[in-house]
C-alpha cells in the first residue's frame, strides 16, 4: 500500500465481508453483523480460513489464523480486520 | 445434553454416505499376505491404498533385525527418551538418518505425526511466525497450534503468494518459519521447492520441508524432493516419517543447525511419550540401509508409476497431479466416489476414499498409491478396475461450488 496508513471503518469492512460471503448464502438469509458464519451460512472451517486469506489480500494485512477462535459472527470478523489495519 | 451432540452433523453425513457393510474408514485386513496383497472380506485383494511405496514391510533384513532386537531388548522401552527410553538402537538410528540425509544431526520421534508436532512446537514459540501451505497435513496444523506461534496460511504451492504474505510481516519483529511438503498426501502434487527456497532466502526466513511422501521416492539417493530439486542446502529442516517408504512407524527431524539437540529437552511431543520400540528402531535402520544400497527398488517403483499413470491418463481419467507415488483420481462427488470405491473393493482392489472436508478444494477422490512391491500384473489389474468403474460412473465433474479467491 502506498501513502499514509488508513484505519478501516468497521461498517465498511462488515459490508465487504457480506459481499464476499454472498456466493455462499445459498438460503439467501439477510446477513447482519450477528450472522453466525458457520451455523447460519454452513461455511466450514477450511472455507473460513480461505475467507481470511481473501480478506488479507483485499486489505493488504496479516490476520493470523490463531484469531479464528475469536470469530463466530460477521461482526467478530470485521472487528479483527479493523484491529489488524495499519496503525 | 450429551457430550456427543456436537457430532450429530458428522453422524448424519456418515450415515447418508456409507453403508454399514462397506465402511471406507473402517476396512479391516483379515490377513496380510504380502506388501501388496491382503484378504479383505474373505477376498484376495490388491493393496493400492497404502503408503508402502518401496514395498519394504516384509523386507527379510528388516524382519530379522526387528526379531533380533525384540529378543535382545524386549517388546518396549516403557519410557520416554529423556527418562529410561533411550537405547543404543535409537542413537544409532539417529546417526544413520543424519548420515543418509547428509545432515549434522537428527532426532527420532515415536510417530510421524509427533515428528511434525515436535518440530513445530519445539522450534517456534509465541513470538515467532509460522507460514504454512493451505493444504498442509493435519499434523502441521496441530503442531502450529501447539507451538503458540502466529500462523499465516499461504495459497497452496504458490511461492508468489508466500512472497506477498512474508512481505506484509515486519522483518525484525519475529523469526519466520515456512513449512511445505515435498509431496502432498491427497492430490500427490509436488511443491515447487526451488522457488520456495528462493522466496524464503529473500525474506531471511527458515524453511522446513516435510518429505513424508517423498523420502525414498525422489532424488538420486532417495532423500526426497529437496534432493531432486537441488535445494537441500537451502532447506533448514527436513522432517519425515518411517511409516511410508521405510515400512514401519515413527518419524524424524534432521538439520545442520548446531543447536538442534536442545529440542530433546524443550519439545514436549519428544519428551512426554514413550520412545520407539527397539524392534521398530532396528527394522527402520535395516530398511534405510536397503534404500541406500538398492536403487533398483526406486527404479521398480517408478516403472510402476509410469505404467499406471500412463494407463489412467490414456483412458481419460481426471488425475489430480503428475507422476508420483500417489495417483489421485478426481470423481464427480462424494456419493459417486463412494460407489466407485465400493465397486473397486468388490473387484479385489483396495484404494483410499477421500472426501471433503478432508480434501483440498472440496474434491472427492480415489487415492491410489503405487508400490515397488506391485507386480506388472497388479498394475494392470488396478488400471483395468479403475478404468472400468470410472467408465460406468458419471464422470462429469461436479459443479464448482463457491470458493474464496
């Protein structure tokens, strides 16, 4: 990334994650920050780790997969992305 | 509430896919007839789903060595290496492994799984970063977790993706350990080790290569893919198993690092388990000597690989990778894969069924392994049967499910 680091907005990040998850939303549920990634969207642990890789590339950040134990909902994931943003 | 409630989805999945009379995850060999044949369900069956690549499980020298050690040193050590479990045979085997690999030293573990746990939990700690291939074996994931290090995944067999992810990390903030496998156990595909070695050197990281499926198979001397690709001097740690080409059980870690031995008193998977039984240490020493002395074994294996790969490719089967000891046939989906697996078993051919989530990319496959113990007739029988079941199954690949990047 060039220029001064810019912290991410949690709302924008949440929206981007919902966009990335849309192809997996087979039941077409209304996704919110409280949507449970595994239970509501039937996304398994491997796909969740692949999602993390895609998010790392989208925002050019590192998210160790150790943090996955703290992620249940879309909102949890958005918070981790914001915490990992350039300071 | 029941402790087992969380397994209901798995119980449902298993029940929907697998019949009680043919469980692909519970096949019992009633009688093992040779390195390449067994009796299963009363039927003489060709084994094409083992990891017995050099066919050495019945090597007479290994059996004699094991029996000798059994009579001389007993059935087990009853203790860990740091207590009463170090015998002269363990130390001799460590010296033999180090000499074979041309490394300063080697440490032997009780299983291959523990070798990865022991390496990763020993080498890396909470202030370090481990970068692992996305398709890594479970033992690598578990070892990373046990280490407490930060874990970053990179895309499978993609040195440019590793380069990008290493580039995001603070060069001074932590030690970085990159872990790849020479050959991957499900698809049988091979890591581009020279490119990985170049990337790790540029980022001043360490490189560990798991040669579990490539030891004894690749390289002029059978030292693995690092030898075949000419990057042994750029590989900091070699980890592997005795339960494939060496025909027993156990694992090893070898390196030129001057301080490797400290892991013996710092790596819990080494310290807190009973050591290899003396008979196993003796048999592994014997098969290692056989591999070093008898390159014809590898030549036989590669002739079998060439023939089976050629026949399956010519018949239009969808193979997951190029030539290697693992030839995985892609199938349309789990139900079709199971039906094909079952028909093969009924035809006297045992292969491995592999279905999601245990496979990369949600692919369902029939995993065949090739052995130097297979006769030309075995190879033709395996090919005929696979081509027949693939021809009768719907070979249209399953629609691609949604995947991330």
